[in-house]
């Protein structure tokens, strides 16, 4: 992949932040108010509180009232490491200021973070492209219904998106791209870039993918300086990488020490399946799910319902069975599960054996085609998971209003993706584009390995998506 150096055109069209805001004050005011109105409409009309929201709130409340980072189980507060402390700390701060369980205040503060994200996206475009691109980037972020939807939801997404945009903006500033005061790297900024990434990791462990992407880009710059002996010295890139890693690790130190001291476990992040030590795992069932799952509807109808709820085997897609005998065996396993709604270790082992047979019979399906299908589904599915819309929207049997919402959001999502793709084609000659490509590729590849392809997991990519889309509006030379 070719990552070129700054172009003269990029330097000519990149004003300072102050100049951009001063010369376009009316534009940013109008679109900023539009962004605020859209987000408040979601807050007051479609606020969302899901099971994870209540879990986070419970941890925050126990932390505030009892000084225990834990969950309430049968009236007893049990220390937990199932969730990283970033979002519970955010909730605890809001509750301490505005009152316990003041969910409305949480959503309003999230709206402010989301508005800040819009400005950060604009600054990304300003640094690399032009004032016109920055304005378009701000506008696309301001009217993005997916940002607005999750700003009105008590989940980590809004803060995670903010820290992603912040880290990317600091990384571009650290690289010394056009739009800054100098064209050479500024090493001291990398500690702040790392801290922004660390803030994202404290919210969700997959925030570390951004660390990997930026780290890989710095390694590429280091190798280029060693081989071609041009640009900044190797020491500059080594120092940048070390400061980046240090900044990302520092926020995790208190959490890691707490887990070692209180729970006697070395856990700098959170368990893969967000479980505590006393919660049973279902590795066999999870592996079996990954042998056929490819779309979000299966997450709602099958994956989330085990254990605890009845499973309708007719909801399984045809690709879940390789033969009539395998369908019969799967039916038997679910019949056993439905008797108790419990996934025993013996039953889990039987699912593991079934998964092993399916993987052995079709390894490419498991390791290549299904991950690609999951990635595609997460990127292109209408983002209606927080609405009462039918997740099987393509069957066209939903209420007409919600069917229209599904189709409209699907079209909007596709438009953003297509704009970003076209922007990437045009922007490939701009310095720094490789950083965004690495992030999008690495995050998408990771998401393909999950058995629960939830569309919200690609939202952290949207600052990069809108940034690339804004490249289309960079003035021609």
C-alpha cells in the first residue's frame, strides 16, 4: 500500500482551526444547532435503556453508595470484572452531580460528547484535506442518525466514538500533517494520543484495535526512515511508539492493580465473554454458533437467548445444517436445552463436537466466508436495533412505518459507505490515509471473528468513514 507524503495542494487548502471557525462561524452555528436538535429529538422521543445499561448503572450505584465496584446479585453486592470501569465511572460522575439513576442527564451529557465528535471529525478533514472538506465532514457527522441514535442510548458507543475521533486527530497532529504549525512529527503529542486510546479501551476492550492500527502505521514510518533514509529520524518514530504505548497503558494500571488485589486475577482488560469467575462459559455452543451465524437477526433470535429462554429451531438458517442427519442431531440438542433452558457442561461439549465436525468439513466456510458475511452484514444492515422495527426487515412484513424506517436507515448507511469508498479512491494520494485504512481493515477483520455480529460495532469506524467521505469535496487543483 502506498502512503505518500504531503502534497502542495494539501498545504494550500488547510487553514488553522481558528481561521476555519472564524471564517465559517455561521455555517458551524447552523449545522451545530441542527446536530443538537437531531440528538435532542432522539433523547426525548426514542431514549433507549437496555440490559447492559442497567448493568452499568448498577455498578455505578454500588460504586458510589458502597465503595464496591460490583453488581447486585440476589441482594448481595459482588465485586466484578465483567465490565471495564470507563462507562460506570462516567455514570457515577453524572449520578453524583445530577442525582442517582438520572438517566436523562446521562443522555444529555452524551449529546455534548457527540457534538464534540462532530468538531473532531471536521478537524480530521481540515488537517489532511481542506476547509471545504472540513465543513462537509462536520455536516455529515452532524446529521448522522446513527451517532444521534446512540447518543440517546445508555451504552458506551458515544464515548467510544468520541475517543476514537480524538485519538485519530491527535495522531494526525503528532505526524505533523498539513494544517498544523509544522510539517515534522511532534513527539510529545503521542503521549496524549495514547491517553485518548486508553480512554477508549477503558470503555470497551476492542478500543485496543485503534492502538494496533496507529502502532502499525508508526512501524511503517520507522521502516521507511530506515530503508529510504528520508524524512524524520528513526529515533523520532521509536519515541512516538513508546509514548503511544505508555499513554494507552497508563489508564489501565489502576484497574489491573484492583483486579490483582481484590479478585486475585491478572486482568488488564475484561474477559472475552464479559463474565465473572462464578459465571459458566459456553465455549462449545459459542464455537458452534460461529459455524453458521452471519447476520444480526440470529443474534437476537438465538445467541442472546441462551441460556434462559426457549429456542425455536425453525429460526436457524439452512446453512446451520450440512445434512439431514446433522439437522436431526441439532434438533435433539435444542430439545434437550429447551427442557431446562440451561446449557450444561455436557450439552456444551456436544455442541463443541458438532462444531468440530462442521469446521473439519468446511474450514474455508468457518475461517473465510462466514467472517466476510458477518463483516458485510455489520457494515450494511439497517441500524434499527434500538427501534421496535422487525430485524427481519427484508421479509417486508413489518408495520409500514417501521419498514419505511428500516429501508431509509439502510439507504442512509449505504450512502455513507459509498461516499467513503469513493473518497478513499480520491484520497489515496494524501499523506496519512494509510492510518485510516489500517484502522478500518483491522477493526473489520476483528469484528468478523465475533459470533454476535451487531451493527453497532462498526460505529467506532464512522469518524474514519466520514473523514474519507469528506475527501470527495476537496477542491481540485
